[in-house]
């Protein structure tokens, strides 16, 4: 459990980074969202699978893209939230392009950070994150390969000032080792995580 968060009322933003709303990740997202004590915390949900934003940062930082209501809403929620809970799968050693695109479109200069020379001014300092990811391989494989995808997500958040305080790695969630009892166990664990906070 995240000791620093015990007993603290927070604004919590729960984000589903899987593009398929019928996926196991989406089921985990729903389980967590249903399990949070909404009398204690203010909770908002972002399900990227149902959003229609353009995930491509088409001009880099050379010029701004046209205004997008879903991106603007996401940016308001990012500024509102004290704590983030991200759900996503690992594919080919990376996060889904939809989630990566959402990060690129929302964690922008002026909202998440600014550069002053070579110094990063982090606008989201003091906020925390819990990462929940699934993968086809056993969790031990993630550790052997250095958790590169996890480090990438942590660095994206760190650049804006968000500190990752909890990670749940759920291995063997697809393929021949994805037994129903394994998935049930993971759903139970995630429900318990939500109830703890």
C-alpha cells in the first residue's frame, strides 16, 4: 500500500490506456473505478478507447494543433488530479500508441512543464501515480529485460513532476497461460488496491 496516501482525501484520475474496450485491461480499469470509495475521494475516469482525439502530435512543438475538446478536457483533469492510476498493456516492449499519443497531446509545455534554458520547470509537482500494466510474458521477464517500458512511462511522468509511487505488474494475462483463475486473481487484487486508497 502507498503509505503516504493512507487516510488522505484526493482527486483521483483513473485512465484506461488500452484501445479495446473489451480487453482484460479495460476490465481491470472498471474494477478499480468501481472499487474506489467515492465518499472519500473525488474520482474522474478517462477511457481512451472511447475517445476520438487525434493521438498524433502532427507538428511536434513547431506549432500548435487545432483545439481539441477531449485533449483540453484531459488537460483540465491532469491539473485537477492529485493522484493518477494508469491501466495499459505492454506490446512489443512498448505502451500502446494511443496512450503514447495521449501523453504527447496532453503533457505539453505550459500545462505539464516548461523549459528555461536546459532547466525543466515541472508544473505537476506533488502529484503521484500508480501504474498497472499487463503483459503476455511472465513478470520475471520484465525484470530481466530491465523494465524498459516501465522506465519510459515513469520518465514521461517525472518530466512533469508526477512521482510514480506504486506499480502492479500482471504477467501471463494473454495466451495459453492466461487461465481464468489467474485473471480472477488479478481482478481481485486490483479491486483491493482501489479499496485501500
